[in-house]
């Protein structure tokens, strides 16, 4: 028996013990919580103390919420420019919200772009606007 074989056997025994314990948890643990614990890297001896198990579960949930929140903030902080548009257009427009009404801001920021801000054009997020009088500059005035 090689070291690799014994490592494989020990890992399987630990997984089997862990699964046996998780399947016998109190009914107060939901299937979702059990699934979280199955996928977690929680140390096996910790599983035998239900108070520590509850703490670990709360920690996993709060970390997941925090990571989701941070990912959403990163996605909102770095808008992706449309094909063919320089990134400075979006960063400058999004950072200087100088227009008094959001709808006006969208209309003005879409004028002069490829597609003319028409729905279904290059910038489908922009409302269809014609003749607002904006000169097609890449920022609000």
C-alpha cells in the first residue's frame, strides 16, 4: 500500500463519517443548511458540537452575503462600455451626474452615439430621443 492509497482511504473515511453525521442532524437544520455544510471545508471534529456548528453556519451565510454584496458593488462601479465606445465616456458620465433629472441624463448621454439612442440600436438601454438639442458631447453640460 502506497502513501497515495492510504491518503485516498483516509479521505474517503472522513467523507463517509462526515456524511453520516450530517445525515443525522436534528430536523431544525434545513436541507439548504446541510448542503452548505457538505460543501464547506469545516473541520470534521467541529461537526460534533452543534453550537459551534451553528456559529460556523452563520459565518458561512454572512461571508456569502458579504461576497455577493461586494461583487454587486464591483459590477456597478465598473460599467462595461458598448462596442466601439471609449470607456472614458461611461466613466465620465456616470461619475458626474450633473443633470437634474435621470431621464434627461439618459437622453443627453445617448445623443450622438452610434444608433442615436434608439431602442434596439447599439445602445438599447437608452430611450429613443430625437431633437433634444444636445451637441453629442461625451459628457453632461
